[in-house]
C-alpha cells in the first residue's frame, strides 16, 4: 500500500478521532469479528473484544499472537475463516 504523507496523516487522524462505537449497536446482519490478540495499533480489549460485545450475535474469532495486519500475516487462515463464515448463511 502506498500513500502520500498528508494522506496517511489525515487517515490516522480521522480513524483515531472518530468514535464509531454506537454504529456497532445498529448492526443487524451476521457479523464475524477477527482480531489478533497482539494488535499494537488497536489493542484487542478495546478493539476486537469490545466490538464483538457491542454487535448483537457477533461471532468473535481471535488469532492468538497475531498483529494488526492479519490480512497480510494470516491471509490464508483469514480467507478460509471468511469463506467458512459466509458459507453458513444463505443471505
């Protein structure tokens, strides 16, 4: 991924200063939350665990020892878990 310095700064400023927690309370579709429990950017307790707790009937699948970038570090496992989750719903 590439971004200019200003773009990267604005992105970090926006996601770190915007509170999306109440949005999670409105989810009404099956939701899978997959955090790594060693995420240094968004700590597990305030990120993954807290998000799953706010989403009605969310499924929480924690990757032990995984960092923030699981889409890169755990891409095969993540892909398999996403497909398995999607295959359990008719939509």
